[in-house]
C-alpha cells in the first residue's frame, strides 16, 4: 500500500468519523487560532512552537515543531500531535545513585550503556567529577569511547594523608548532537574517629555477691555485633573460698552504650577462685577456668585439670542461658582452657576452641567443640611443632565462620637460649568438616630469637586472613622485646606482614585484639595498662598500620561516670566489635576492691 493512500485514508478517517475525531481532539492539543494556511501538497513544514502552526491548513498537511520535537497532522480544522521525534539518547544501563570507595585502594568499576531513539548504541561516553569528587578520587575509562569507568581513591595504598570526603561524578552519554547525564555520589570514610567518644558506661561489680572482692584479674569479652558482654573475675587466691569467682553476662544498649545485667545472667556463683576466662557470641557463652576445678575445693580430675562450660542462649535477645556441654581437663596438670574463643557467625552451628596446654610436662593438646541448641561434641588434637607444644597457653583465636583456629604458646623449650622457655610460636589449623581439623602453618617472629615470646595473646579477624599477637619479651633479657606482630594469609600461605613497636620506656603491649573486619587493632600499653592504643590498617596487604588514637581515662571522662572509674584502677582492654567502633574493657586495681566494665564507642 502506498503512503499516499495511507495519508488519504487517515484524512478520511479523521474527517468522516466524528466519534474518532472527538477522541483525537480530546487526546492532544488542537491549534486553530493561527492566521497562516498550509496546503497538504506542500509537504511537512517546520515551525518553532505549536502556536506557530497555521490555521486553515488542508486536511492531511503535516508539520514538525522544533520546541517539543513533535510531528502534527491537520484534519482541516485543527492540528493533532501524532508522534514524538526523539533524537535524545537515553541510558539502558545506568550507574548506581551512590558508591562507597574502598579505603585500601581496590578500584570501583562502573559500567554504563546508552541508546538513541532507534535503539542504536551511543558511541560517546564521559564522566566528570565535581570539586568534592576530585578531592578524594580519580576516574579513568577503558578507551577513548569506552563505557567502563575505573574509580579509585586518592588517599589509599600507603598514603600518609587520609581524608574522608564525598563528591558527585556526572556520567554523560552523547550521540554527537544530543546528550543525557546521570549523577552518582561517591564517598570514602577511612576510619572510626575517637576524637569525640559518643558514649561511655560503667557497671561496678560483677555479681550480686561479693561485688567488691571478686575482682583480681577481671576480664571482658564482647560479641562481634557489640550487643552482649561477658565479664569474668578472679581473685588469684586459691586457698580463700570466701573470695569467689564470677561470670556475669550483660546486654549493651547500642544508642547509650549502657550495660544491663541480664536476668539469670550470673553463672557459677560461690565457686572457689581460680583463673577465669571466657568467650561470647550473640548466641553462645563460654566460661572456663584453667586451674582449681570448682566448686568448693572439689577437683574431680585434679586441682589443675581445668574445665570449659558452653551455654546456649534461649533466643537471639533472650536473657536466659542453658548449660549444654562441659569439657574437663584430661589430667591433674592439663590446665584446660587457659584461653577460649567462639566463632561469631549466627547460624545453626558454632565452634569453640580451647587449649589444653600442659597435659604432661611441657606438652599439651587442644580441643574444638562444635554444635548449637543443646547438641555439642568435642574433639582433641595434637600440635605439629614444638613451638606450639603448649597450645593455647597464652592465647587462642577463631575466625567468624569457625573455619580457622590459631593457638599461641609463648613458652617452649629451646636449647640455645640458656633459659629454656622463651621463644614461642603460633599454630594455625583449618577445618574441612564439623569435626575434621588439619595443620596449616607455624607462625614465628622474624628474626626468630630467644626471648621473643611470640604468641602472648592471639587475635584473628572474621575472614581468618589476619592474625595479631604480642611479644612480651623475657625478663632476663637486657632489652625486652615489646611489640605486636601482624601476620597475613594469601591462600594457605602465611607471612609476617608488620611489626608494630613503641619507643617509650615501659611500652609493654598486652591484650591485642583485631576487629572482625581486620581494619583496627586495639592494645594496652604500659606496665599498668595505662592507655589503649588504636591502630588502623593503611593498606590491603597489612604491611602498614597507623596509630589512630590513644585513649585514656580522661578520654572517656571516667570521673563523671556513675559510679566513677577510680584513678587507682587499671584500664584493661577486653574486646572490640566487628566494625571496630566499640571497645569493651574491665577495670580493677589488682587487690580486693571495686571492679567494673567500661564501654566506649567511636
């Protein structure tokens, strides 16, 4: 069929069919007030605006209006819009509205795609940043007409200056004549700011009985989400049954950081003192004592056998915990569970690791329990190297998924140091099934010299890719080795990535903990745990760490807390949450008076 017949048919359709004519007149603007005329035979004419369309045009005459890019046809008495002539390109793949840049230097890749009105690809792509964007990032693309853009932070990969910021990147696609844009915001935050601590809280005493006496060697563990805190206390006097050991479970208000004792949260009251430790996740609580099996001078397997008890929570935010599994040291000298750790993943199963450091002489084993909701099982494993022959004597760690464990032993016999017990090591094991573990690596400090005592405290991030441990030195050396060592993993290969030291006198590092995301390390410094140091990771490789903050009693305004944190108390690091913005710790003066918990949030 010819176009002429089509046009004639349309003209007759619009002229003769009144109902259809009225329908068309209702659907678009009719222009009938113009003074000019236009004959159908003159072809399609162009006009600037709809108001310029001529009145009295012959039915079938066509006109194009440039202001709105629309095609009109006349029925002899008015004009009707019949098409939009769209030559402006449009996005078929748009950028996201916002992006967060990686602070370790990993690029953000943005891919866009556009088309024009007939569906053809748009050949020209570009991206332009505003001043805010240009201050924090650079953008490149894969070719001159590429549609793949690579955005990377300026302050990354070891940069000395770390600047938080945000900005807008405008993406443009063009067909050579018309263009269209889309804006994306980019931001980068390099770390938690401790210059103004948001909130602090202190809970005095650890239980309902002997709050002021059961305080010596008090410790703190916190769940990865920061919602739950476990406090454990020891008095250190194994002959005085009146000075008892306590484990207190508490919840944390995420807004105010206030601590609340949970109903039924007090466990093991009236237990004779020993050396307490524990671990906690949102769903599982572990309490342990590596000497003097309680209660009341009752030692089923010997006075230094030790024990570990595992409790399940009744619900995610419940206040009740049920004892479902108990492990006891296998000999009178086993010292089971000098340290414990629990995986933080909320799921159907958890894993708990504990050292059994001294089953016989200077040799021991370690145990791993797995389960949840009342059903638990435990297996025992033997270290592979003499460097970790007393596994868990000085620290254990587990990743968030329960797939890797690390066991620290700062003391083991060596022949060339003249003393016999001072170098240390860390063994890493991996899980291939619920109850199947295999040796992966031995971590020692380089240079590996007598007196190092690596393995004094061990902490691992959630991915099991970074481990931090302290060296406490040996007292018989003229120059103590007080440092922290960071190890990182690539596949199954571990390497020493960094050694962090302090030059000041008495700069003893203790209690180092790495955040679950692997970006922060907190550690006590000083002979009395006078300060908390916060170190921040500078690069993905973990080879560079910067001192972010030194936190003291003044930093948390300790004297204004209720009750106040006494100036005579220590300031002991306990734990750090997954994101690295909440620190929990304990306070005690090392004798027989008040003990407490502090929570601070950056």
